[in-house]
C-alpha cells in the first residue's frame, strides 16, 4: 500500500502491530504509546492519507493537544506520532520524509520542585495506616520510594525474587532507560519491606498505573492537593544527596546523565544553611 492510499489510522494500526512489539524492552513505554495511539485514532487527522500530511497539519494537531495537556505531554504525543511517520518513511517506504521534523516542539515546562511537607506526611500516614488496604500499601510504597529513589512502575513490578535481604539490595530488571540496575536498601527500606503483608509482587498493587491510582485516592482522602507519587523521587534524591556522592547517587537512582539529577535535587536554601553549620 502506498502513502497515497494508506491513511494515518491504517499506518498507526500497522505501527502498533509491527513496530511496537520490538520496543518491549523499553520501561513502561507500551502503555503510554497505546494511550497516545488511541488519541491519534480519535483525531480527524487519522483519516487523512499519510502522503498528504504536511508539517502544517501536524502543527495544528500539536496546538489542539496543547489546549488540554501540558507541553511535556504534548512532546510525548509528538514523539509517538513522529515514530509512526518515521516507520512510514524508513520501514515501509511510503513517504519520502517524516514531516514531523519540520514542526516546532512546544517549549519545555519549568522543572517540577514539589516535595511533601511534614504536615502532609502526617495526614497521609493516618489515612494509609492499614497495610491490608491498597491505599495503605500505596502510602507504604511512597515511603519506600523516598528511601530508594525507585519509580512507581519499578516498585509495582518488584517481586521477592528480586530482593536480596542479606545483601540489602533489590534488583530492578526493567528500568526507564532499558537497563537493569541494583538498588541499595537502607535500614528503613528494609523495615518497610518486612512490615508488608505476605504477597508477590511485593506491594501487591498491580501496575505502576494502579499504584498511582491508589495514591490519588489516598491523597484525596487525606486532603492533600497537588502531590504526585513521582514527587517522591524529588524527595528521595534530595535526601540521599546528603549521604552519597554524585556518582553513587546517579548509579543508585539510574541516571546516566549526572545533569539529570538537578531536575530532582530540590534542597531549599534554609536546609543548606543548616548543613553549613
């Protein structure tokens, strides 16, 4: 089928069947791409023939996305659509070039700096006290994330076979950058693991998305606004930076580029002042 006959919807479905299975090694990418694919198929642009899609069409599609999502989310959507068009160009040779290359990306959002306050932690602890409840285990997972710097999906997928209690290490076989890593466990992280009801996977919360959903329910019931589960990574890196040097910290949390740590390191000036003493 040539680009003149293949619609974007048909190309998107072919991408889902042929290209996406090759990318299964990428951490948590399939669920994100699938949701983007559903959004692409629901848009009027999907009915247009691939060969007739211009950079102007894609810029208009980008602007429609920006009406309801953040620039960072729009960037992710553009990445998926660009991958589909790249497959049309390189894998199936139905278009000469990928028109997404000519589309300006939205400006990056300012890095998030949200950290939980002591008062918020107290309120969440009250609501999340029962570890037999999913919300309680979501709170426990948040505390574990603060101790380890692990992401929601990494924690949700963690099985006991990955945990070496004697060495105080948890093995993460699938990470965001596609490479496994070993995460050292503090005494508090070990205590959190031992307090959990017996289950496998360890936190018995399903996928990272289900963990996040239980977190949002916990947050709402505790009356805490604007605190995401991923904000635990900001808190973790800020705290652990006081104990480990930069290289050790980067290895622990899985950052290849040390500059990425600055996105999550959010120690305040008054905290730094206390450390000077």
